[in-house]
C-alpha cells in the first residue's frame, strides 16, 4: 500500500471524521480533519455552484498534473462592512466540466459575525449537491493567508498557512489521467459589492517539478460583474460589483485580449 494512503488510514483512526452524503444524489466522501469541525450547516442544491453569486477566478493549470502536484496562493480578504456572504478560495477540478470540485476557502458570513475563518466545500462529479463545512480555525485580520491544495500518492490535503485542515482521497473529485486545473477564486452574494480580496504569489507544482514554481496566469473569469484586475507583478485585486444581470465571459490579463489556457 502506498505511503500516502497508509497515512490517511491512520489519520482516520486518530482524528475527527466528516462523513458527508445526501441520499441518492451524492455518494459518500470521507474526510479526516485534525482541526475543529463545526456542526453542519446545510447542503446547497443547484446545477451550478456559482448560482446567485458574483464570481471571478484565475486559471492555474497544466497537462502534467497526475499524481504529485499542488497549487497555492496568498489571499488578503478585508471586510468591507456590508452584510452578506464573502468567500475566497483555491479550487481543484477537472478541466472537462462535470460539476465535481474541491476547495479550501477563507469565508466571512453572519454565522461568525463576519470574522474570517477557514472552511471547505466540494461536489462529487455528476451530482447536483454542493457540500460546505465550517471549521473553528479562525484567521487574523489585516494579513495575508496562504491557501493550498496538494495531491500525493492519491491523498489530497487542504492547507491554510502551512497547516493541514482536512485530507481525503483525490479520486473522489479527479482521476489521475484526467486533465485538471486550479481556480484562484473570490465571490460574494452581496449585490453591488465584491469581496475586496487581493491575491498574489500564485505557485504550481507539476508531477515532474521538484518544488512549486511561480505561475503566470492569463485567463480570468468575469461573472455577474465581478472580476480579478491585474495589479502588475504578482498581484490581483477583486473589482467590479455583483449584479445578476451582468454577463459571464473570459478575458486574458489584458482585458482587450482573449483568455489563454
């Protein structure tokens, strides 16, 4: 048995588990979470995880992501004072859309009086249920926090500031031979606003890389009026405002040029 899988089985016996299922619409996903897990909120049933939010993401990907790969980025997520739901995340999913994904996120919402904390979300392929879990891992304001997702020998880890938040099997969400990519996301449900997030230091490790390397993205999703604006160097900032009537499209870092993957 591979080392990563052995470690996961040990973790399942020694730490808290999240066993998530939603009847016939969602198979079971087993999670090992060494941090405090808070009582389940509720699943959000939808054909798209982005319905009802203004969303933008930066594309991070490569063909050589199979069994030993990861991505990470620094997020700064200030509070703009407007009540609602704000979320900034790193997401992994297949390039060929099948509704499956997993993400680690910095979230602000009324449950914690808008203080930022670590949470995670996922959907299994070919299902219509998006699962959310809040943790008790609270994050200091006014500083950057690093989100990461790593896959080694079949084991997927979600990381915040270098600490493993939760682990599970990567095969729940993506296959070794499947073309996959990461999203550097930010979103909000507050009409007329964006998350005010900033992101920098995007890094990606492919199977054949010894360590992670800087990643220069050139593909930006604009959705319902929210978009990442390139600030120069390694930085991006959330811009625009969420209005459900706005269109959805992709551009390159230069808005006048097409997206390149």
